[in-house]
């Protein structure tokens, strides 16, 4: 019983004043509009921008004229499709690392291609599959929401072609949340929206920004056995710490028509995997000024077991109650609000949110990600460099190999940038790839010196900088590692690079031995110059000995030949 009691916690949020309409931390992207186009939405008054700054691939399309209705939100009138490549990724910036965000991805097919066959495809948020809903016909539009903590200073959203049609997207929206809220979303798990409802709604319309400061979308919820109540008075949303549901949502509530009955609901509405975990958030505010002989007091039960109470909503002031441990182990979960024996009024409910817990996979090491993203930006590398560099394994970046240890994040161990049209100096961010074993930057137009920071890469075993325009001297530490055999170094065909005459800097070591097998490169090694003098001396000695052998016995010849062999070996 005590364990069940801890499933809920009361959250009493204090009064605060915030300037209404601020959009700090909001990013609104209309996918599929021209790159130079942006606008302020007539309904939400939010500023939308083109997606061209966030992705390099895809083609813009418009839905069929048949579905261009006056009530259709502007973001659904166009879409971006991805006919090429298996995985195409958006990189959403700016993002504040370690902050909590609401991310929404919206889709409308709208028969843009005249086939009247809505595609089905996969989506990934970072390295984890995002189980999105997609429209089942041409007239529908759907959105998917997830609450997450940003593990990097950007968020990656990828669409993956699974052979069931061309992936597409209509809009991406990112909303910065108060970090004190939705604590169940953290670095190891996210919260995928199952439902967000406005019980007792009198308008019958969805409510979002600017009514909701976080732009959560609330859908009306009316049941035949419920009676709606409402107030026109202002409600204290307690904005300084809390969840601050929309005022238009909190101004209405539902209560059971039979005042002796429970206020009950269940989820999911269809039987699904009982292993799924859920978190529930319930928002309350008393809307009626109770008389001295009236009271509204009720308890909570989950799946038939007492969980919390007694509880009395505060008059015109928001209370939020939520599960602190996830619900799981059942096909369906039932929430009951039932009045106490002394209560004269039935329970009420103003707003409810239900989320599915999604466990997260550790992404590639953050330092490696920052480094490779910088390298991509510096050299303007296209390829398939989108999303996480190493994960999922089937979609790792071309020219890059990773290590996948069991107990820590993947790291980059080889990088092949050969014949990639690189210009300028060797990027300093390469110094942050501390696990790299093989680096091939040959056959480019790199200039400047061979940087000292390459000597600080402890695992580097293969370095190919040949066929560039590098200048200056090779760092002494690299030459020492070459001499002791811990590094294979190739710098030939750099006309202005100073090479010591007594050191061979072109070793014949296959880079596959140190993790880079995506391109096998033959390194020719001129070793004859150092071998010929020894061979010449050995030939002369053998000739002299052959002459002597005609004059001495067999035992003496063997002794002399043996001693000469050991001298020159």
C-alpha cells in the first residue's frame, strides 16, 4: 500500500507573472516552402521559417488542390519529400544542451503525387526509432509529440525509407520547456505523447499557443455520462515553476452526471503490449465557489488500488498531480476518482496528459560528435553525413568506422577523407577525435603545416597525408613514432613539405590493420636505397671467399662463410 501511495505527488505551484506571447526557445519549421520564405501564422501568431537551413536533401511539393481548404493550417499545404537515399535527417539548432524540449513532427500526404497511396516509413529521433503515426488517407493530417532532454547542442530527426513509399514531412516544431516539469523525461528516457485532453470542453476546438505558453495541443473530450462545468474567472496558473496548462483548458472541467458515481477513464483504448510504461499528469482547479455546507473531496485509485487522497482542488488555482513511477504490466490501465464519505460534491477533472516511456540508446560520444560535425562544416562535406555518426549501425556515416563498447558510448576510430576535395588547413577539431586510429586525408588540396595536435592523438596508428600542398616540417613526435614502428606515416607528393633525408616517411602498412577497410590503398615504399649498399658488400665478400675456398679445406671455408654471414646479417 505504501508503495502505491508514492505513485503520485502533489505539486503546488506558486504565482508568477510572465510576459504572455514570448517565444524564446521556440523553433517553428514549415517543411517544403521556398528557402527565402518565412511568415507569421494567422492562427497561432508564431513565426515559421523554411526548412532549407536544417537539411540539404529532399524536394518541395504541394498537396493536391482538392485538400487546400480554408480551415487547413498553412503548415500542411506543402511538404518535403525524400525520393533519394535511405536516410535523410534534419539537424535542429539552436538547442540548449541538457534542457527539456517538446518536439512535434506533423504530416499530411494530401495526394501530392496523384497516386492516392499514403506512404509508410520510419522515423528516428537521434539514434532511437520514433514510433510515429502517419496519415492513412489523403485528407488527414497528424502530429506526433515527444518530450525529451537534449543530449547535444542540436537535435536530429531522421526519416528512413523502408520500401513502402517515399518519406515526407510537413512541419517540425521545437518548444523549450521549464526544466522543473516532466521530470520523467531525462537523459535515459523520453516521453512520447499518448493523449492530451481537455475534459468538459465547451468550445469543441483544439487549444494551443498562444493560449498554452508551451504550445501543447489540447483536444476536447466530452462523454455522455459527464457534465461540463466552467467559469469565466481568471485562474492562477502558477507559472513560476509549473506545468501551467492553458487558461482556456483550466476554465472548464468535467464531473460525473451521477453525483454518486466515480469519474473514471482508461488507457490505452485498444489492447497493446502490456510491457509499455506510462506516466499520467492530471490538472485540477475548483471552478465553483463552494458554500459552507458544500465540500469537494475525493481519492485516487489506479487499476483498482488506492493511490492517493483525500484531495480537494483549490478554488481558481491549479494543482498538478502526476505519477512518480510508471504504470506497466497491463493491457489497459484504469484511473478512478471517487468522492470521500464526507464529500457533498463529485470529483472533477480539468485536464489530463498520458505519455509512453521510451528508453534511449546512448548516442555517439559527444566530443566525437562535436568534432565530426565541425569537420563536416569546415570542409562542407555532403555524402550521407546526417544524424548520429555511428548509430544506428546500419546507417553509420560513409568513410567512418566506429567502436561499440558494451559499457560506454560509441567512438570514431577511423576516418577516410581521401579524394574529398578538402581545401584549407587541417581542421583543429580533428584533435578531439581522441580514439581515432586511422586518418586518411590524402589526394586533397590541404595547405599549411602538419599540425602538432596530431601528435596528441594517443591511438593514431595510420596517417596518410600524401598528395596535398602541405608546407613546413613534420612534427618531431610523429617522426619518432614512425621510427619506433608505432605509426605508419605517408606524406609523399607534398612538394613544399620538409622531409628528413635519413627518415623514410612512407611505410607499407595496410590501414585495414588499424580499422579503416572502407578503402584499401596501396602505399609504395622505396626501401632499395637502404638495402643496396649492404647487398653490394655481401656480394664482394662472397666473391673473395669463393676465391679462398679454392685454397683452403672445407672446414675452414664453412667457418669463414659463417662468420661473414653473421657480420652482414
